[in-house]
C-alpha cells in the first residue's frame, strides 16, 4: 500500500470511529421500560469470563500477576460467537475487567493491560466485532472492585473514581453500541465498596450520557429486596451464590446467571469434566425464567488458547436443538423507576416510639435489609423518624417493611410538621414515594392501621436529580 493510500485509510478509519462514537452519544433516547422489555425479550445469552484468572487456574487472580502469563495465540472470538448462535443465544457479555484489575482492552488508563502482554490484542474489540458480525447483541461486564489499583474498601480516592469513569468512557466510546453494561464488585456484602464511596448516580448518569440506551445492571441482588429496582435497571440473580428468582411472583425485568461448568473462569480440569446437562438447563431454568420476565445468561469460559472446549461446544449445540427464542415475551407490567440516588437517611440520627431492646430504631436506617426496627406490641400509635444534622433537600422516600400496614409521611421544617403528599408505588414490602422537592430537618412515618406491630427493615430518603 502506498503512503498516500495508507494515510487515506487511516483517516477513513479515524472518521468512522469518531462517527460511530458520536452516533451512540447522539442516539435518540428510548423509554427505559422499552429497553427493559427488549432486554427481557432477548431470552438467552452467553457470559464469557476470560482474563488473567484464565491463566492461573483461579476465579480471583493475583492482582500483580505477571503480564507475561497472558497469551492466547489461537484466540478466536468468532468461534465464541458461532458457539452462542448454535445455542440460539441472542447476545454475549464479556468480562472486560474482573476484580483483580486487568483490562483486556486497549486502555490508556493503566499500563497493566492486555496490550502489554504477549497477546497484544484488543480482546474487547475482537469480541464486539465478532458478535455483531454474527448478528448478536454486545454487552460488557466491568468490575468496580480493582485490587491491582487499590480500588477496595476504605481506600477510595478521587483518583480512583476518575479511573473508573475514564475506563467506562473508553468502553462506551470505542466499541459501538453496547446493549448493557453489567457492573460487579460494588455495594455487595463481600466487596464493601458503597454507592457513596463510588457515587452510583454519577456513574449511572455518565453511562446514560455516553450511550442513552445502554442499560445499567449492577449485580447487587445479594443485598437488596427483590420487590424493587435498587441501583440497577435490571434485577440480577446469581444462582451459584444461592440467588433464585421467584417464577411465580417476579414482576421486574430480570437476569439470572449460572456457569456451564463448576466455575466462572476456565480451569485445567474443564476439558475432561462433564458440563451441566443441556436439557435440564433449558427446561428447568431458561424456558420457565423467560416466562417470568427473566433473561438467562449462561457462562462459557474460553481456555488458555482463547477457544471454547469441545465438551462445552457440544453442550451448546444440544441446547440449540431444544431452545428457541420466544416469539413474544410476556409484557412487563407497572413498577417504579429505579432508585439510583444516595440514601441521605443512612446512619442518620433516628428515633421511634417504644420498641424492644433487640429491635431499636437504628436497625431501620443501618443500610441492611436483614435487620429491623419493630414496635412494641402495646403501642397503639407507633412512629419512626429521622433527624438530619441540618436541613436536607429530598424528593423521595422508600419504606421497606416486613408486614403490611398503613401510614402517613410528614416532615419538620421551620418549627412545624407538614404532611408529605405523594402517591405510593411499588410492592407491598417496598413502597416508593416520589414527591416535589422539600427541605426538611426531620422526616417521620406515623402508623395508623396494622394487624401486627410495624417492622421496618429500612427507611430510605433520597434527593433524586430530575
């Protein structure tokens, strides 16, 4: 190729990249409910755990593992895509960076990445190109927890938050349309990085500004009730961790995941170890879950050569003989918009009417849904209130209760109590109240009707950006 042609080709590719990036940012935003329905309609997809743990026989790799370990000269993302299609899957989701902090894309944020390994290939790009070429949607997984860069409990700095934002910006700018960004290692009981340490609403709105139609999905079901969308557009269920969706009662757009083998990342035993039964996976999980507003994603781990093992390929082909993407999924009903803002009531001063000593007031704003404040049975008009250090702006309250009861909300400002007039939405256990912004020094729940003494798991107060 001549120099002139090389320059022309370079600027053509540069222009195409810029055009593709701008096209995503300028895409006409679709209603969230429509995007959630389309996600549910996808039915069945492939999770792909591939990264530094692949080369260490571990699911959590050494955060300072030598870059020289990472080499898959036979890596073939097209094989992954064709394997997904053989199972009648409709999309893929690749682990771009797992918890040990090793990015498998051409990132400018750290030298500890795939481009400085013997492979020297942008795996995210190859994956995205291959899946799109095969008519499949592209999703990406990204871990907030990053032990290589010390993004871990009690260590978070402004520089860490900038790194997270810069990496997410690269992923949502350089790889075309991303249907969903699946986030992990954030506000989970095991990761212990809260939505205040790394502010959820900031990240959520960054994602939507880069790609307005990209769903944000945080794998946080271990902590939050199943009746509402807390800090996610899609409710998640990691079955290997004991999280199972209720096929009878679920009303929210959901995702359930499970690995085909015993672990998420490839192990040396995988080629000779039986995989999960194809018919059982389809008939016990995928099909019934699809009927309960739930998309199912099955993890298939490429080996050290960057290829899916033969036994996994055969299982996927068997699934494709049994499973067909539903022609039409059940239509989602009504449910409140996701809760994405910081809970300003968390650990604030709390007070309440008489309760037993084992169930006192701080249990209802301790950021745990497993503990509760409960009223003493003899109290006829129980109440619960939060007091702020100074007047706070708020426009939403979320009440998670253990038993049905009726109550009113009020707030204290300028020396008097005022009623909060808001329509209640949500399921019986999780009630969400959205109202015009107020400034309050205190906010209070007064219980009026109940068959059993009120029990509050959490009382959250928020100032949503609207």
